[in-house]
């Protein structure tokens, strides 16, 4: 029960934008206490927070840990963290070569949230590399898979992927409008 409580506090700290508290709470969960599926999600979360905070080595360690324990049906979750680490290293061609396989695995999982997050992220990667057709196709799929927008606004993930695509298409004013709307409706700064 304590492990799940710490995991919950970690998620709450993430919502509050407190990366250090997220990592403190996740560190309070001993490895191997959670079921394998929850441990994979916990490890992905830990690795992503480290990566977003600029701490590359701990993110790679988390990636290796969850790759070793991920059940086959959840391997794609470990692979997404691996792709994120590779992207940060500048190994873009390697990432692009693996995205389609990871997206196929996410589709096969039938887990809507991870599919939504994955295709949003893949769309952004393709936008950043100028593969506009693939980026648009994945963004359309992401919109279909993402949770229904609240108050008629895009989700944060959809806003980021849309802005990335608009930038790739050369529409900087459109991208700026999407980001400003997301900031206004979701409290982003």
C-alpha cells in the first residue's frame, strides 16, 4: 500500500510541476514491489522526468531497467523511453527507423492512453524532421485516440503536436496561436 501511495504522490507532484518531488516519491517505491506492468509504467515515468530535467544517465538507467522486466505486450512502453533517450543523443535516424514498429505495437496493445501519447509524440518527431505527411497522419490518429477535449479546447498533447506540424509547414503564426490557446486554457507557462 505504501508503494502505491508514493506512486500516487509522485503523480500528484508531477501535476504540480515538481520534478524533484516526483523523483523523491518514485525513489520511495522499492524496485520489484509493484506488479510488472505497474513497475514498467513507474520506470517510464521516472526515466521521462529525468530526461525532461536534463539528467540523461538516470533516464538511460531507467530505460535499461524497464526493458529487462517489460512483459512482451508492454515492451513498446520501454521502447518509447529508449527512443526518447536516443533522440536526445541526436540519433534521429535510428529513432525514425524504429518509430513505426513502436507505433504498431502501441496500436496492438489497445491501450488508448499510451496509443494517444505515442502517436502524438511520433507526430512531433516527424514534424521536427520535415516528414509532414507522416506527421499529419499520426496527428489525425492522435486526435481520434486522445481524450475528448474539455471546453472545446485541444489537449496539451494535441496542441504541441499541432503546433509542431504547423511550424513544419511554415505556419509560424498558426503554431503560435495554437500554443497561446493551450497556455490560456491549460495554464501552461
